[in-house]
């Protein structure tokens, strides 16, 4: 998705609370996905359930209609990295399914993603899920006042590559607030001490995308679905995070 270029907004405590409200709806939808993602369910069905829950909580899907995107959530399966359009394809035992959810309420957005196993998955799939989750945790831990955007990317890249996997370089995390995608861009690779300084009040969507094979990706003819160029498995994990004086605070979690 296109990204702005400029400097990050510094949010007030009130604004962060508004982002938290939307983010909690996102978190609730993703928690329910752990029940809904089962063999035989379709992406269309997951999309319908997600939108119903968002609207029941007073939220609106951030993604629906965004630059023409046709659905409320993204459902990316196996080699699909991100932006998979929900379809009538039925999930199968052993699939890995990335679900990306965005909600806007009271004029502020929350955004997060999880990759979930469908039933029993392979040992390779389980390991990839563990690496993706830990990469997100390490990226978030680097989001501290006095650090730099490059510290986040370095934390993700160094961990993932040491484990023998690769991080997608053509897609990035982002600032978030009154718009779904704001400055700064948050690459999942980089060098310590480079990029924009991280300050109290920034709110960032940190989102590692980790591949079993090569880091390169391509976009399918639907103009949305991004897949690994070598068709290897990929996972995507994301949280909306506020930078506070005490360090990073994950907003996309249930109360």
C-alpha cells in the first residue's frame, strides 16, 4: 500500500486513548479468529464475521474501500505474504493463514495481524510461526525513546536471519492515527542508529513479514495479493504500539 513520506506525528494522551479504543476492537476480532480459523471455512466467511463484530463494537473496517480494496480484512494463505483478498477458497488442514485487521472508530485507526495455523501444521510451519511472533516481540522491544527507526528493523532482521529465515524488504510497517498509514515507514531490516529518532507519543504499526525462502516478493494480477517470489511459506505478525516514557506499549490487545 502507498506510504506517505515525512515525519511522524506526536500524539497526545487523549489521541493515544482513542487509538487504543480502535485497537482493542482489532484485538478482539483477532482473538475470535483463533476460533473461526478452522478447516473448511472460507475467507469470505471470516470477512463477514469480522465486519459484523467490528460494527457491533461501533467500529468501521479501515480496509474496506481503501484505495479500492474490496473487503474488510486481509486473508493471506501460505505463500501469500499480505493483502490477500478473502475468497471462496476453503482453508485446509495444515494451512498457515495471515489475518490482517484494521478498525477506525472516533476518527482513529488500529491495525494488527496474526498468522494462525489451520488444524495441525507441519514442523516447518510451527517453527515459522514461532520465529514470526518472536520477531514482532523483538521489533516492539526496540521501539523506545532514544532509539531510531533503524533499531526496530535491525532487531527484526538480525533475529530472523540468524534463525535461517528472511524478512520481506519491499513492504514496511508505518505510523498510524487519523490515517491508516502515516509516517514514518518502519522497515523490517536496517542498521542501528539510523532513520528517524523515536520519541514519546509516536504510535507505530510494527509488522514483520518472515519467509522460509528468499525475501523477494511479487504482486499477483489482482493488484493486491503479495506472494513470495519463490512461493515459500510466509507469516505476518503486527501490533499497533505507542512509544511511552516507560517504553513500548502494545495497544492492539484486549483489556
